[in-house]
């Protein structure tokens, strides 16, 4: 029974399915071989990749003896899931980070970008020009494209999505040094290139790819759980060791702190003793200075008192002399005054005596006249009163 004519969306889906199922593994095998040859092919005890059991065992050894990669099978039988594990998730190609810890290419270059689910890398070229980063981003871009195709819920793909997926694929191939000619051929495929049998084969291959990825994811989850368990055990062991080391550190630090405190206390006592000794010396010096100062002050006071006494005696002497001088002057003036006063009194007395004599004469004259009057009886007498 022939298939119904494909729609453009169905044809785009089958075109990209052809690229994922055929071209992606080819590009990844070529890249894995180049990575092995560049990393180990020139080292003593190793050889370039020839897909022999010997070289596959060498890869197993570089992985630490255990790997999800089926090294017992030819790498031509490795699907995309295995090839991703053999490249960006492989311990063989791990590189040291800034701290010197070896990390897979995915953990070192891809995971730190924190790319949202369902999105793609805007560019697969390393911003810093690091070739290993470019390889890691290009391989991861193919992984993202494959997952987007395998997890699609429809067997149809619009032209914008198809064109975008093809462009991302070409960019990744170019960064890996893989020819993009077959991809150009995919774009020119027509409905005639997908007969019924070819479509059935593609559908089977898609189912196998999904089953392989599902089995790988289950194994990956199981390994992750085992790894988490081992990691938890390791973490517990590390915690126990850290606690022990912390206890030892605390004990050591405590002992050191005690020693430091004792040393500080001893130093403090010594400093206090020296300071007290210095203070006592300073106090003695201060007391001596104060004593000398007091003595100087006393000497100054005694000298001042002596000078004051001299000044007082001199002042008293001068006052006595002045008083004596004033007394002498007073006595002199008093003597003169007495003489002037006596002379004045004498003059007055004399004047008074002359006046009295004149008065007496007048009185005598009056008495005489009175007596005459009485005698003449010109006035009544005394006995007539």
C-alpha cells in the first residue's frame, strides 16, 4: 500500500530525520577519532584510533576501567547517545578548571552556560578562542538538535523550524571540521527519495534511537543514583573527616590562643611592671621637682618678705623723718604763732588798758560831774529814791 502524498511539513520531518540518523553519527565518529588522535595518538604506549580491540581497550583504560561506552563493539556501531558519552561526557578528554580540578568538557564548558531547556547555543564558537570549548559547544549543539527531534510530539516540521535546525547543524559541522555537503543534499531531497520502505526504515530507526536513548537515560539515572549514593557516602566520610579536622583545628587553635593569651598576660604584667616602675620613677622625679619648686618658692617668699621688711622699715624711717620734719615745722610755726599772738594780745591788752584808762577817766569824770550835780542838787539823790 503506497503512502499518501507527503505534506511539506512531513517531508521536512523526514529530511531532518535522515540527517540525524545518518549524518550526526558520521560527524560524531569523525570528531571522536580526531579527539583521540590529538590527545593520545602521539603518546608513548598509545596509538592512533584504528577501531581495533586494542585501541578500544586503551580508551576503556583512560576512562578508569568503567564506561557506558560499549568498547567491545566497533565504534561504527556506536549511536549518537554513545558518541556523546565518548566525547563531551568522557573522563578521557577532561581538562583542568581554574582550580586545577579535572572536569569533562560538558561540565567545564557547557553546564556553566545554564542554557534553558529546549533552547540552542546562539554560537558554537568559543568567545575566548579555546578550541576545546568550540568542540564541546558544537557537539552539545548536535545533542540538543537530536533531543529536540526525538522528543517531538509530531511527525511534522514547519519550514522555519527545519531551516533553523539545518543552519544550527551546518554551524556545528563547520566548527568540528566536518563537511556540510551531505546536509546540502538533505535539503534537496524530494518526496521520491522517501518511498514506503525507506519511510518504514526511518520510522524503525527513529524508534530504535528513542529506545537507545531511553535505555541510556535509565542506565544514566541508575548510575546517577549509585553515584549519588557513593557521593553521599563520600560526603559523609568527608564530613566526618572535616569534623575531625575541625576538632583538631579547634583544639590546636584553642591551645594556640591559650598560649597567646598567656604570652599576652605575661607581656601585660611586664608592661604594667615597667609602667609602674616608670611611674614611680616619674613620681619621684615629680616629687623632687615639686620639692625644689617649693624650696624655690619659699626662698622667693623669704626674699620677698625680707625686701618687704626693708621697704617697710625704709618707709617707716621716711615717715618718721617726715613726721619729725612736720613737728619741727609745727613747733616753729607754733612758736611764731605764740609770739605773734602774745604780741597781738599785748597790743590788745595795751590798747585795752589805754581804753580802760580813758574809760576810767571818763567814768571818773562822770562820777565827778555826778557828784557835782548832786551837790548842786540838780538831780535827786540816792536817799530820795
